[in-house]
């Protein structure tokens, strides 16, 4: 029920501040960040299937995995295992996984006035990449899961 605004103007467990539009009411569906995503290539062929739990971090987790594959040419497993960061407006903090970010980068962000919050993990994605008619699965090691197929 934390996806509803329990009390408008008061942060939920993830620091998200809701309003009356997302208050609990009969016959009302809550706002959700769920975003299972299908990505096609320029020819309309299936390229990726990406999804993750994670509350307010779902959208940034999904986006970063897609960018890792498309923009940084990573395979799906490397894309899923890469360190993640998240910012959700309020609280005004860059949340990032404790591993994988250089100390110099963190220092520079702080020097520019950014608040930083370290987290042990963010999201737990399960994804499929299609290349040359082969399916490659990736299950996030942040959770006890496995990629399987037939």
C-alpha cells in the first residue's frame, strides 16, 4: 500500500512525497513505477526485454540497463551488473550503490553541492537480450535469481 499516498505531503518509506491525487480511495488504482520494457532495434526487431522490482528506483534501473547496452555496447549481463545511481527529486540526494564509483567522482559531485547517499543495492533486474537469433538472459546478482531458458 506504500504506492498510495498514506498522508499527502508526508514522505513514504522511500522518501517519495505524495499528494491527494494518489490518496487511498475506493475503486482507485495506485500510482506505480512498474515499467517492464520491450526494446526494438531500428528495424522493429526485438532487442531487449528489461524489468526490475525496486519501488522508486525501477525507472532509473531499467533506463540505466538499456543505456548500458545501447549506448555503451555492454552485453546484457555486464549491463545488469554495473553499479547504479538514482535521484528522485525529494529527498534531494544522489543515491548510489557503494561499489563501482570512483572516490574522485564522488568528491567532485559533493564539491558541486550534491548530497550523496550510499546504498548496498538498487533494483534486481531480470533481462533478455536478443542477438543473432540467440537469447541471452541476465539475472541480477543483487538478488538470489537465475537466468534460465529453453
